[in-house]
C-alpha cells in the first residue's frame, strides 16, 4: 500500500451552469480521465490530487482506512449537498486477493450533474482555485485504427471443455454454481484513447453505468451497492439470454428466460448471497420474490433490486459494504470458497479487476459501486476484454460460449470507428 498524499486537501464545490455540463463525457481531457455515468448524469474528473494502491486480502480495509484519514484532514467547502459533491474518490478493485492492484483516486477536478443541479469540484494541496479551471468540451478523441481481435488465455473449444468440467463438479456435489470467464485481446495500430470507447458506451448503453478508473473501462448493467442517506440498494443480475434484434422474437425469448429453471436457480443463488451479506447492516430489507427481465441492446437478464435501510451508516461506509458483498454469487459462485478455487483452476488467467467493484464514494461514506462487467483493461494500443457466465448443473458449454460472445459485444462495438 502506498500513500502519495500527506498534506491536507483543500476542496471546493460550486454550482455550474447546466448547459456547461450538458455532455459530461465530452468534457474529459486525455490526461487521467475518470468517469461514472448513466442516462447523462453522474460524475467525471481529471488530474490526480491524491491516490492510493492496495492489494491482497486487506485491499478494501486498507483503502477505506486511507480514505478515512484523508477525509478527516481535508478542508471542504461546498455550495451543494448533492451526492457526488464535496470530496469524492473513484475506485476500482481486484477481483481476487491475488494477483492485482486496486486503486482509489481523488481527481483534481470533478464535474457532476444530477437532475436540475450541476457542479464543479476542485481538490489540491495548494488550494487550486475554481477560477483557474476552464470547463469546456475537450479536443475530441480519434477513433482506433486497425483494431484486430485474438483469443486470450483459452480459445473457444478449450473454454467449453472447462465449462464441461465445471458442470461435472457441480453434478458431483462439489458446489452449486461457478462463474467462469474468458478474455479476448484487441490490438490497434496506434495507442487507443479511452475516451473514444467511453463516448460510444454512453451512447449505446445509456441505462448501464459507464465507467473508467485507472485503465479499466466498461458499461456495467449491475449495481453492486448504492448507499445514499441511510438507504442501500443493489441490482442483482444472473440468468442471461442473447437478443436476436427481432422485437417479437425477443419478447418470446424474454418469456422463456423468465420461466427457465436453470436461469431462475442461478438468479436465486445471486440474490440470496447479496441479501445475506447486506442483512447484518440493515434494520429492514425488501427482497423481491421474483425477478424482472432487464432488456439491454445485446442481451436480456433476470434482474432483482434488493433494498434496505442501513442502521450502521455512521460506522460502515459504502466501501465496507462492498467488502461484505464481494464476491457475490453473480460473479463468483456458491459456495464462495469452492467457486473461487474452481475459478483459479479452470479459467487459466488472472481476472485482474474484471468483475471486481468499481465506482465512487464521498466523504460521508455514501457512494455507488458497480461490478466491472462488460469491461476491459486498456494499455497503449492493447485492450483486454472480459466476459463470463454463471455455470450450474444443466449448463450447456456451447450455449455458454455464445453468451460470452454476446457479452463481448458492448466493448467490441465501442472500439469500432
């Protein structure tokens, strides 16, 4: 764990004209951009006022401790009391205890929009003045050139064999469910500007949470946890079917998904794991009896929104809730330990921060954290894409492979010109 911020931060939030913040993603420069966007609202930022990297089993606790010490020293003035104002950090965490770094970063500049309010926040050790920051559309990014795709750790046939092996383990009683992922590499002729796929994802998947933190970007449909003013919510997705593009056919497929015993069982595991993790922190909870079908441009999911009233908000931050929830059965499996061991054995690759928590948190501990799905890691001219599927007793390897191909589509399309 490294701490690059020793001096107190001076933080200032002021109102901003709504027209200035009309398209948040267009404000991002090409240096240190961060983003959390949905339906045209959210927060974006740039520059680095403070940051920390953590790793291992204590990565969440170490990051939360760093944040507590940073916020205790900060000098904050804010004209608004909206979520996302004042001192906030953006974070992305490794899926597993090892390997992989996790990151928290406080941008020098944050611009946000929610409802009828827009704002700008500056943070620095030198008292960066709001008047020093010009908020305007940045020079637009160029489209990636010559993008080529290649298999990652496992080709399709080898990955299907891993799925078959996992089904055998489940049938034999070793575990109930495991989520297996695969990767895909995209290589371009020149370094890729991450702002290009970010813009495309906000356009193509407006109902998802589009994000970028420390080289990890994507558009996730799954909200791990939102904590806001004493209320906590989590959107659980498990059970997926690919869309055909024909509205009538897709409606029939949605009905099939809603009745599928295989997908309903997978979904039940995921909802149960989230509810069990949140219950110790809540005085009351609402767990839906049945899921609804969430329609996205590429796939449809079984979805449930779990909600509760937290009783320990004074002592437990949203990041601590994240630590309690991760990994849920939606991205790991059931039982957790057995699923984790099987993932390590069969996937043949490190997940890095894929399927780990990603989001933001404010000084009070409120925040929004998604699961880094439909995501990729970018480094220069290379992008590593990820996709995974929940495997249960009656999973079919060929169908699961087709599902991963559908889940690659958002990032693949976002890299196109």
